[in-house]
């Protein structure tokens, strides 16, 4: 069984789960798997994956996990923590098929429930693929230690974000242990809730793209960022205060990011496009609004490695606080080629009783990386004046 712990998942899935329950408890959605790297999966992969998904029905929050969440996740109310204790995965929400080497995964159900599937499903797909193709990880601890030492020497604050495309749970576990042991104060935590508990560190994460994708589909693309951020504040009152910028491009985000929101949110996250350009735009925005940039945080999380972090830090040069969320470079740099896979929200209904689904799309600051229905992408681009 690949997923053996209920909290072997990323914090942001739980944080958005609570927000959905608070504000959109009737929302009904679909997600779909996208194989960006066009990986061909071995014969029998779908059947093995179905077994892994079925086994997840037995997962439940342990006493130790509940105690950790109550101690570390102060922004979760006791009702939600009790809800997690009673939550059980429903494998029938996940449909898995395979034709030749092509894998299809579709998730459908109430959003407040299905939101938890994305990260563990991606972790299952990645680990199962490497198991079935006979790949073996190489130099796990040595590489992780060397990276931890290098980041400490750079004085780069960073967190581990590697659950979704990890080589395996065991590799991610060993990596987090090595990072914590060799970076001192510069290692800030991990997105993985179980590993945060195991190593007594901080679970890291705030909001995902799907939060804004839902708001764009339901309330319109011009309102998506504003509505999404205001809704987040309604739930968290200023906690989990890093705003994601690129769901409908960073330019569109800054066009709608208000002075009120800029002062309330602790900072913003870069996840696509040129990080140096993003840095300059962010600093210019804060200065234009008479906010000291050094009082805010930029979180960089797009395909980072030591070279890119060194370049970004050199460009930031103390003008604003910078921190780094590092994923695949930590959890799947062991000699095998990582899979390029995602699961994204595709269809939404504000209420299951609604007759038709609304299409959910994600734009990107990188040309050609937009996700979702092509006609809806075209509409969003035109609506936002990006076409």
C-alpha cells in the first residue's frame, strides 16, 4: 500500500477543504489527470492503481495525527478537526481506465470531499510507475545533504514541496530528514502533513489554483482573484496569508490586487513565468502602493534547483524577503526521469442539482501551458484582455 497514513497529503489540500466546507458545501466538481510528459504506462497499471485507491478507504486520522493538527494548525477550528477524524475516502469517486499506455483518471463528487484526492493520487501514479518499471533510487541521502548544505550557505529560506511527484514515500521521508539535519534555521518545513509531524517541523502551504479556478468559473474571470482572496480572508482572517498569483496570469492578478488585500496578505507566490520579472513587478507594485517591500514575502515555487535559486537570490538582493518551495528537485532527483503529471479541476457546479457543469480553466505565465477546455480558455483570455 503506497499511501499508508491519512495525513500523507499536503497542507494546502486540508486548508482549501475547510474553506470549501465553510463557503461552498454544495459545490460538485470533476477533476482530470493530465499526462504532460506523455509517459506510456505499463500494462496492468490501471488495475494496480485501482487496488491502491481501494485500499485508501481504510485510512483514518490517528490520535497522534489529530494531536499534531490541533497543536500546529491553529487556523483549523475544532469542528473541522473532528470532521477529519470521521472522514473516509470513497474510492467510487475515482474512475481509472487504461488503453494501451494511455492512463485516464477522473474524480467526481462533492468538492469538499474530492479535494483530498489530487495529491495522494499523483503520488500513487508516480511511485507505482517506478515500481512497475523497476527503477531504483540512487544516492538519496547524499544528494539531499549536499543540497541542504548548499542552501544553508546561500542563506536561502526554503521548504520541501515534493509530495505530488515524488519517487516514493521512502525517498521523500529520507530527504526531509536530511534537509532538517543539515540546513538549520533555513529549513522552514514541509508541505507533507505526516512528515511535518514525524520530524516535528512546520506544515507549509496556503491556497491552490483550484480555489481561483472555481471562482473564475462561477463568478467570472474579472472577479476571480478578488472574489477568491476575499473569500479566503472570510475563512482564515489573515492566517495562511500567501496569495497565489498566476491562475489567470500575474498581470491580471496585479490588476485586481487591492491595497486592502496587499496590506492584509503577508506576501505572494510565484509559480510560473520569469521569476526575475515577477520579482520586479512585485516590488514595483508594493512601492506604488506605499508598502515597504521588505515587509512582504515572495514565495518562489516553480521548478526550482540550486542554480535558479542562486540566480533569484542575486536578483532579489535584499529588496524583499524571499523564500523557496522546492518540490521534484528534492523528492525525485534520484537517477530516474520524474513524471510530468498534474490533476486539475475541470468542471464545477455551485450545487449538484444544477443541470450543467461550468468549465474551469487555468491560465499560465508560460505560453502554451494553459489548462482546460480550449473554448473556455479563449473566453477567459478575451475577458481579461490578454488576447
